[in-house]
């Protein structure tokens, strides 16, 4: 079992006791769990309810995280800390007061968009990049005030740069990779990555095969080369892991992620119909038990133990400490 503080910056797995046990076996300390994709306010409350039941049923394995210090409490108790994020701004609908309400309930992170134009900003698949909207400017200020971290993982270039300029707190990209490594629309330019690091923010590296060079055949060595190159670009204090692991999820969940209620036809994301289903997993990262493989890969690449500790968890912990305290 891995004893290093290990924080995964994004998962949306088909949660079960088996998966929580795999997290423990892989030495996972805490996970940013996606609470919603397209759910409205009322539906988001139900997702909180679902997790309350999980915390009750599996209290020996998991516990909720409402502030960064809870992760250390969980680690000392031998449990996995779960902190919540939204991959869209749908939980607040068109009501700015819902930002404070959701934060109080435990929503620590929120993306301004999920691929499409939202009420707050433009998504990464829009042909016209309109940047952050009037409502978005207000929402960013309110998220800063209540201590909700701004995540631009699925947002457009201009929107991301706008958010960084407008935010008084660090902005993150919880799960994506450099576009220089693999030119997926979801991956980020060097300009954006530099701006994220200059804001004090963080990039969580994704192991989702469609966002990696060579897809499911991407090697651990290639992944670690990407990490090393990005460390040179952004600095060792601004990178982490955000696997985007969707373990055990059926096709219906993939359809919900991509289509929501807005499309009658399958949205192929990157425009490739071969991406209609879940990708074949990487040989070196199939589930939560494989985090030690990443640690060993980073060692083989030449990272020292202090640097690995930052990448695997300490940078995420610091980000949560900085970004989730109310002003």
C-alpha cells in the first residue's frame, strides 16, 4: 500500500464499496468527486443525499471533506476523504445566491462550463469563444468570496484567461493535459498553463486515454515525460494528478456527460465517432489500485521524493487550503 499523501483531483466512478476498498489499497488519501454534470439545483441536492447515504453505509472507509484540514483528519483515521465539485455551473441555475448555498453544503469546486456555452462562460467546443459573461463576472467574485475554487477544465481559451484575470484567487484546471503533448480540444495551450501557474493555480494531469498521446497505448514513460516537461513550464508547485477516472460507469453515463438534455444526437466531443464509447484503459492505470505505478514512474523519470510528494498530493492540499476559506 502507498503511504504517500495521494489526492486525485477528479473522478466520476460508479461508486461502490469495492471502489472505496480499491482506493484504500492504492493509498488514495482523498478524491475530488464530481457531484454533477448537468443537474439543476434540486437534482444537485439529491446527489448530496446520495453521498450522505454512502458516508453512512461506508463510514469505515470514507468521510466528507468540507475544508482542507479534513483530508488530514481522514488520513489519520485511515479513511478516504471525499470533496465535491461540479463539472458545470448548472447547480446554481441563474441564481447567484446558490453559490453560497452550495458551498455551505460542501461544493468546494465548480467549473464555469462543461464543453458548451453556459450562463457564465464559453466552453471548449464552441466555435465562437465569447469569454466570461456578465453573470460570469459576478459569479467569479462570489465564488472568491465564499471560498469555492474556479475550475476551467472544460472551458475555452479566452474564458480561461478571462477567469484568471478576473479572479482574486488561484484558478485551476483539475483534469486536462498540455495541448503540446496531445492536441485534444480539451487540452490546454502553454499560454493558458503559464497563466494558471502565475495565478497560483494548478493543473491536474488526466489519464483519460482520449486526452493522451497514443490514446490507450500511451506508456507510463510518455506520461511522465509530459509531467516533466510541464513541471519545467509551470513549476513543480503547480502540477498534480486529476485522473478523470470513470471506473465502472455504463454507456448511459457517458451519454449523460456528453449530451445532457441539450442534444438529441450523440455529441462525439473531439469530433471522432470512434470516441462514441468508453476508451480501452491504459495498461498501467486501470483503477485506483494503480496509483503506486505513477509514483514509481515519476521516480524512474528522475523526480526526487519531495517533488513526487508535491505532485501526488501536497500541491492539491495547498490549493484547497488557499482556495476554500471564505474571505
